[in-house]
């Protein structure tokens, strides 16, 4: 069974390689990852721009580097390189930093997994809290076991997985949760350079508008590995019915 692995931290992301080595114990692994950091690119697709791509020949895995977004990477591999249609699922990550609540709408990690799901195959987006005491290798090992169990059901899925800062009760436990709602305070910082050009940076302090029990935010704060089932149909069906 062959798995396509991507991310938004770029080809040098430590979480990408930890995940590749964990998966390799039971799966064939192909990698298609961005040349550079692509956080916050969501499901962006590069249109009207020539994208450089190259194969990494000194890798133990089939590895392709693409000068584009995470979605570009997955779409390119599935539609241009996987001519024999061997890929059975897409995993994106492990991301350095959480992708919780409404942040999934901005996440390039989730965007890469979504592209796999749009190709009608199981997809997993995996993230690790930036200040976690859990290593990428430990998170990858737990993810591989979880992913294998999900694949054994034979069902399609699109799951967003987040590892906490530390485990509760000193062991890993996955917990289903809905998306919370996350916003940021003082998000824009403005500054002027010596030439008089004015710039702003997006930063901000986290403000969880909805992080109560049942949410992914609450789950990771309690030491669980949150698992949120996602889908790509954003139709307001209730509005149509009424």
C-alpha cells in the first residue's frame, strides 16, 4: 500500500521525515513537499505560474520537491506522477504547530490533506503543538498506528489530528472532537523601513472564542490527541431547506 506524504513546513520539515520513517515500517512512502515554508496557504492552487519541480535522488524515499503550495504538491503528484494510480491515501504533516478550530481554514497542512480527499481517498492532517514535550518521532509512531487502524476499516475519511503539549495520564489517547473557534488579538503589527515603505505583519495572541468541552481545543488542553472529522461540502443545507 503506497501513501503520499506532504506538508506545509517544506521539504526540510522535521515532522515530514519523522512521519515518513514511521510509515515506512508498514507502507510504501512517496513524498511531494514544498520547496519552502508554505504555512497559511490553505487550499491555494498556483494558477498562471510556472512551478519548478525536481526529484531528490539521494533520499531513501521517492521524493519530489515543488516550488508551490501544499495543494500544488499533492495535486501534481496524484495527477501527473502517479500514472499507475498506486497511491491509496494522503497524509499531511507532521506540522510544527497546532492546527485547531477555525485555523483549519487557513492551514496549508489541512489544505494538502483536503486535496487527497478531493481525489476520493483517505486523508489525514497531523499537527504537533509548537511547545510540545512530545517529539516528532513519538507523534509519528502514534499517528502510524492510528492511521493503520483507520485504513483497516475500509472507509474513506478526512481527519484533522492535533497532538497536545503533553499527554494526560502519561499516555497517548485519541479523542474525537468538533472544531472550536479561535481568533487572534492585536493581529497586525505595522512598521516603516528606512525608505518610508509601510508594512504590516500578522501575529497576534490567541483568543479562543469557543474552546469548551467537546472541542478540539479542550481535548488537547486536557492532554488528548484531538481527532476532528472534516468534509469539503460547505453548502448551507439548512438555508436551502428553509
